[in-house]
């Protein structure tokens, strides 16, 4: 399962990344294996999603979110 498929307000644990090109960028933003995340908002018309990572709320494109592999908590 990937982050773009997660329902709103559902918690998940990051397992890894499917694209090494995005992995570096996501690691710089605090995404790493073992951290808990949740999706807070889905924008309409296939727009970006808001992801809570700890106390931080991050907006990201759905194609970026598809590279974050997760497992529901």
C-alpha cells in the first residue's frame, strides 16, 4: 500500500520508498522508515494531499505520495 491510498485520519507506518529519486527528497522532509504518518486532507480533482508527520503538516503531490510505502498501524 502507498501513502496516496490511505484514508483520511488513518494512521500508518512508513515501510520504505518505491522510487530512489524521490527517496532523498522525502528523507530531507523527515519521512523515514518506521515513522508514523496520517493523511489529513485530500484536495479535490486529484490535487495534493496534506500529510501529518509528527507535529508537522506537509502538503505533497499524489505522485510523490505514491512512492511512500506504508502499512496501516
